[in-house]
């Protein structure tokens, strides 16, 4: 089991340059994408005058090894109310991720809230997924050991016999540390949870086709996250993922992240590049 605050830490080595170590505790088809993106967010936060992230966008350019990475941060714009940064992550000269980050200060603006959270059960009324899975279930990716998870719906039969709606909803609580006072680590929770709902949302609609095992993979091309409201004291967060369309090798997905009191914490989305699982030799 990893710890989000420890495992996304960056160390400054020069002006605008940082170093970090990729932990194997966040493995899922290699280092999980949102986990890698979190390094970029924390490096931008270390450079920013402000303590509030506004938005994050990145391209996933390569798969990192579980080893040391380098981060270069460039300020693209600075002002009284907002700053923009570019963050490049490399490993041994190989491009891994390219990100842009907006940060803002205390800004007075127009306010409204027309959000509507999905009508789902409270986490206290749901079972942990570890108690729902059969004893002979295969072990999950190490990534999932970093969460206490409570699914909104659980199917004992998997894959299902019919296509399901391309929606994935699940309450998540980070473990062993659930909440973080550092606003940048707190925002990393949103980056990871918005990112991870991509494939499960799409997969639920197609899994019935593969009773013999998964035949397709869909790594992320990119990720966008808009941060709406911080919830540093809220351990349980609801992932609300939806994959509205898949066509010609691309699968689109959107994600929303809700607090327990149904405040919208963050939203975002991206695209997956879908391809067949390579044949084993």
C-alpha cells in the first residue's frame, strides 16, 4: 500500500527543476496515469505564488519505469490573480508527460450552482468491495490497494450477460491517509479519481462480449481536470464516470467527483486510444 502524500512528493534540485521517484504501489498497466499527472501538479504548486489549482491538462507521452523522474517547470504567465505553468516530465531523456496548469489566488466573482449529483446511496450504507468479492477472485492491480472502495452497484456475475450502461460510480477513500491539508496533495485526489473512471466506464458496456477474458486495452491519451471546490476534510469521494461514445479507435469519457454532501469537487475528461490486446508469443 502506498501513501498519496509521500508517493507524489517532488524535490527541488534547481530553479524550475524537480526530481521524484515513481512508486510501484500505484501500478495499473504500468504507473497509473493520474498518479503520474499528480507529480506535474505538485511541481507546479511548488512554483506557484498561489495555493489554489484552477485547472490541469496533460498529454501522456510515454510509460514511465518505477524509478526516478525529472520535472521541468516553466511559468507561462504570471499576474495578480492567476499564473500558468508548463510541466515536462522525462525519464532518462524519454518524454513521459507534458502538462499545463492554471493556479489562482483569492478572486471575487459571480457565483451559481446548477449541479445535480446522482441519486446514490451514502457510503455508510454500502459494503466495501473487498467484502463483496469472492475469496478466489484474482488479486487486483496494486493501485487498488491504495483505496477503501464501496461500489454503488456490484454484480457477482462478471462479465455480465448483456451490455451495461457506460457508467461507473464508486465511493473511494484513500488509504492509509484519507485526507490532506496540503491543497496540492488534496487536488491530486481529484486528478487520480477523475482519470481512473475512464476505462471502467467504457468497459462496462463491452465486457459481455469477452467471456473468455479481456480482448482490448485503452490507454489514456490525455486528461483534463477542472477544480471547483476543495474538500480537504472529506475522506469519501464519489466517482461519477461516463463514456458517451467510442468510435474509430477513440473512446471519450467524462468524470465528475462529488463530496459526501453532494458538492461538485471537480470534473473533467479525456480520450482513450483503444486497441486489441497484443497476442502472446
